[in-house]
C-alpha cells in the first residue's frame, strides 16, 4: 500500500465548509468510494465481534474538522502533537494505536489545516525565545493519507517559514515524492520506522517492506531533510543479533555517505490493556506477550507496563550502540528505552 484507499468515508457536513473537505468529497466519489455525510457524531462501525468491527473500522476514513483548542503534549519526541491525522490503516500487531483508539481505529483527517497551523504559531510565540517542536505522527502515520490531504506538505512549508519552530514525523510508508522538492530549510525531521525483516514479516502487515522504506529514506536524505531511524519495537527474539545486525548494514547501504543520520531506539513493552486488545484484534498474532518473561514497571501515566528484564535491556543497548557507532560514526542516538 503506498497510500490509503478507504472502503467507506464518513464526511462531517461542517467539513464541506472548507475547500479541502469539498475537494476530498469530490475526489473520493470520482474514485467510486462510498461517501456518507454525518452531523455531530461519527457513525459507529458495528459488527458482531470486536475483531470484525476493528478490521472494518480500519478501512474507514473520516473527514472532519479539528475543534479542540489545545494541542496534546508529546514528550520526549517533541513539545506538542500536531493534529492533522489520527489512525492508520496498517496492521502492525503491536501498534500503540490499537490501545489508544480501541474500538474506533478509523483514519481521521482534519480539513481545517490552517486553523491547526495558526494555533501552532500561537504556541511558538508563547514559548519564545525557546524553540518549539511539533510531532506530526503522534497518533497516526501521516504519509499514508498525504495523497488525499497534502497536509504534511503544507505543514513542512509552514514550519520552514516560521521562526522558532521545528517539525518532525515518523513513518513506515514510502509515498514521499511530493515532499522532496519542498524548500523545507532543514526544519522538518523525517524518521523512518524500521525493524528486522523477520519482525516485519511476522507482525507488520499492510505496510511497506524494509527495502522500500530504506529507498524512501534515501530519497529524503538526498532531498536534504534531517533524517533518522526509529528502530521500534526492538524484540529480543532468537537470533536477534544476527537479524538486527543485517538490518543495520542494509540501512548503511541505502544511506548516502556523509549525510548524518540519527537513531531512536525503543524496546518492546506491553500493558495488560494492550495485551487484551492485541489478543482480541489479532488472535493469531505471535507478538510475545508473556508477563513471566518481563519485568513490571510503572509508567509515567500511572499504569504498569511489562518491559524486558534489566540484563536483556543491557545486552540490547550495548549491541545497538556498538553496531551503530561502527557503521555510522557520526550518528547520534537520541534515546534508548
Ligand atoms: S504503520 Fe505505525 S501507526 Fe500504522 S499500524 Fe503500523 S505501527 Fe501503527
């Protein structure tokens, strides 16, 4: 999938007051996609079981208006989330969105992009002289709907011209061509989320394979974007050193020499709630979710999560730091958690 083709689209009648809303309706209908208008509440996607409802809702796009006044914070990745899109049609079985969005995992796009960007400017002005960074992928993979909305492009252009602001987003999708010619002035960081081919094959369904992601990353690097790799979630499976070592060498092969890259490293963790949702949504999934193999840790929001035990974390950290330094001597590792 290079971009999302929904089976059904719900359009908020208020969204038709905006040019993007009207254009989207027309383009979707011209493609023969069923478009249903709604008022106030997004219609629920009911099916007999949670799994059926979940899978059906993943094929739905909602075109709506951003109405909140405030942005959510987004530590440690950025200061604030930029609300352009939420949801993702991909089927990564471990995905944090499965827990966040639960029964409403449809892909929701906002048409009043100017309102969102103007609100972002107010946050920037309020924090001057400190720089303010916005994350475009906190609750979505925004590249997958860029074909329809062009919102990322507008955000990249907007932040390029806005003093005191930075923008970043992460993706597994490869539809980046529309971003390459933008005068981004180095103010947007693009990260590609990658994993070992074994993990991609087993747990990441409906998203591009490693080679395609690396080719897209190479294009972004050559277009001058500050570029990073989010290796997440890292699993300590049998043969992980060999597999992750090969993955890092593939990254090296696809990156132009002398272009600095950075890495963010996140080990796999799960909560009791995420385990239940994964089991319900993907009953065949082999994502490791055994509490007895993990250590229990209280998270920043007060609920507990199951992480790898300390000695496994140390081994993983040492491996990734050593390999990355050897292959990318200039690279920064922003964090390992
Ligand atoms: S691509 Fe990212 S946001 Fe989409 S399902 Fe996979 S992990 Fe979730």
